[in-house]
C-alpha cells in the first residue's frame, strides 16, 4: 500500500518531569542502595508517546495539563522543540507539574514512582474542547496516567469520528476496564497483559492465550510487548510473534512509549499492522539502548536504518 503523507496523531495523557537515579541494582524493600548519578529529563507517558510519534514522522498534537511552575514551562518548551503542537495543553493555576522518580539499574530495568499533580486535573471538559483535533486525527494515543473520565470521553469522541484508538493500559486500570478495552488496539506489556487477563504471561504461548482473552474483552486488535522476547500480535484472527532487535539495553524507561508512538505513525501511513509492529520494535530498541526518556527516542532515519539490519 502506498504510504500516506505525515499522519495526524493526538496523544492524550501525562506530562511529567522525570528525576532519574542510576544505581547498580534496584533496592529491595527497606534497603538503601547508593546511586551512581541523577539527572532531570522531560517525560510522562503521554508526552513520551507524543515525542516518539513526532520523531517517527507524525504531525502530533498533545492534550494534557502542566502546572504553573518552572517545570511546566520547561516541559511545554521541550514538547514544542520536538515539533509537538501544545495548543491543547492547559496550564493549571496553583498546581505543581507532574513528577516521576525513576530508578534505573545497570541491566536497564527500572522502577518508577509517579506524582500526578497537574495531570490529575485533566478533565472530560478538556477533552471535549479538543474534539475538533481528535476528529481530524488518524490515531489517538491513550494511557492511564490521567483521570479515567477524560479517557472515556476521548474514546467516545474518537469512535464517533472514526479515529483509531491505541490504548496503552499503564498503569493497569482498577475500574471501568470493560469500557476502556473497547478500542481499536490495546498494547500492554507482558505484566499488564497478565494483570488484565488473570493469566501468567511468561512466554510466546502465554502471550497468545492472553491476546485472545483481551480480544474477547472487546479490543479489535492486540499487541503484547515482551521485552527481549519481542512482541506478540493478534489481528484479524492471526497470531504473529515479532522478534526483538538485538541491542544492549541501557535504560528501558521509554522503550514502551517509543514503540507505541512509532506504531501509531506507521499504522496510519500503511494500514499494515504487522509492518507497523516491525517499525515500532526498532523504535523501542533504539530507546532501550540509550539513557533517559525523551532524549533516548530515535528519529525516522535511525528507525529505518535499524530495520534494514534484518
């Protein structure tokens, strides 16, 4: 299929500042571990996916909130520098911007504590005011770091306007699960898929069973990311396992967001979900091989170069 010119992508979600702490290994409960160093970088799942989509070649707009503080101003400028439209990002008076504390061990694995702050103020009214933007988009990206009513409103608007919905259920919702899963594509990692389905997801066979369970719950298509095992896709009744690109993992913080943002762009361009997963896998591998969240996200040329290696 002929590729489309720059697809329109909307990301509705969180905008955080990440305070990243690097250590030899993650501490156990009650344990103190000395860290190597720390830094502050822009993040948040919604913002990460917006930047990833922009870097992958999308025409991207962000819907969300920041606080009226220096962090908020820094994060807005950062999004704009990456080419993301921020006209629908509201500044929340008297509120701090979202903050995440990210601990990363030498293996690249991480643990994250999130303080929603302004992200918790994203409302259904915010989303309704952005309906024209959602209506003209090819894909809307949704995650779970903002209030559920705003997400449900976005799902309703996107359905009415035949905008494709890609839902990253992180962190896993504790309520309204049935309504949230009624999307075009749900894209959990193996841990999230396990929690959503009540099934252990340790290998490829497990992922196929979990994907069928998610399909039965209402999603039209399912992709489960499996880290170094690659990803699993169930679409139009066919199951595919897509191997991961071989990389040295340094920091997996934004690898899933890189995958989802790139996936949306490529799917909108080609209408070929398997091709989009291969493209997204390369984007995720690039992100995992570099430190930080948004600084690790690869551009279109880097993604295509890695794809040519296999």
